[in-house]
């Protein structure tokens, strides 16, 4: 039934359906868009970190090579085809929660924002777990059987992050935290 509805909405009689089908057949979703995403992310990271100073050509060549090498095997396109639909659903859930929160609760209260951050983190974890199980990387049985170890690892990461990023220095010449000392602001 869903296939019939999809064909009726975006099917053979529709210009958008034909366009998307031809893009899929041409490999736009499998190769071009993942390449562009990887290229843009690597180029932005290299430009921000300024490892090669202002040499954009080197940043571009490295981003191009990494983007093309990432598509050498079907691993990256398969991962993207699994993670992004789940990410869309997760973002939709977060959007609904934000809208409902904004309607009934004052979002300026700090506790509300931390609660929403926690909900977003849980949704992100579920998206990654479902994607990993769809790709047969792991089974969720690992996390069910070892939830104490996973919870302990998350707690340690939160504590380390709190220690590293919460300190403020009184000396104006000294970075306020390890995060700023590494060059991030």
C-alpha cells in the first residue's frame, strides 16, 4: 500500500519523482552527495585548524583525496543511507519537543535546556545504535548486557569534560580552559 501511495505522490507521472529517480540512477545520492559532504567537512576542519596556515590549495587537495578515498568501497554510502533517515526522524522528535516546551514552559530556565540537551543526547545515541545494528556492526545485546560499563564510561566522559571546560582563569593572558588553550573559542 505504501508503495502505491509513494508512486501516486512521487511516481512515474510526477516530475519530481522522475527527477529523484534519475538522480538515484545516476548515483547522486550514493556518490555525489556523500562526497560533497565529506569534502566540505574535511575542508572546513582543515581551514579552521589552520594546520597549513592560509594555504587553501593544500586544504582542498587533502579534502578532495579524503572525499574520494572514502567512496572507494560501499561502506560510506551505505552508512549515509542508513544514518540520515534516522537522523531526520530524531531531529523531528527534537523539534516537536522544542515546540511543546516553548508553548508550555519558560525556555530561559537553565534546567529546561539541560533536560532538552539530555533528551537530544538520548535520541542521538538511539540513532547511532539503530544505525550500527542495521549495518551489522554490533548488536544492541552488547549494550543491554553491559549497560553498567557503558553508563560508567559516559559518566567518566561527562566528569572529564566538566573538569576540562569549566575552569576560568583570573589572568587575562592565560587561556580560561584547556579548550581555549587548544585554540577553540
